[in-house]
C-alpha cells in the first residue's frame, strides 16, 4: 500500500519517531494513521499531497498511487496495477508526458490545428 510509503517518507523527512507525530501534523487522531497503514481507511488527496510535498515526492505520483490503492473493483485494481507497474518501470516523467499529450489531443483547438495540418 502506497500510504505506508508516504507515511514512512514523511516520518523520515521530519525525523519523527512515532506515527502520532504525523497524526498531529495531519490533524487526525493517532488511530487514523494505523487505519491508513492497515488499509482500513485511505489518505485523502489533500493529505497525500501534503505528505508528498514535505517528503520530496512528486504530488502527481502520490495521487496516482493513492488512487490505485482506493480501487475496489477487481477490473479497476488490475488496470491500476498495470498503470503503476508501467510507472515504476518508466518513471513518472513518461506518464506526465503521455497524459499531457492525451489532454492536449482532447482540447478542441488542438484538434482543429491537427485537422488543419492533415
């Protein structure tokens, strides 16, 4: 679970000893950190971004892996596993470039420009 990675990276970056120190920074009870670690609950996007930024982890990476953790449907879990496996092998930069390209192609002005060039 990626939540553990984020929590551990934050703990190390802040040189904390106990999870309750993380809980204080997040404004949650110490038991909530335990629930994050066990998979009983999931980090919110805001919490994931906070932890990532303080740990020198790209927030985009954190959000993608947290979303993968949240998948409940078997098919969705398999798709997220494929996406995260590709990310780990190619790095987050490859995904960022790919997503930028996909988003750009869906923009009406870019489609018009591409049609004009064809």
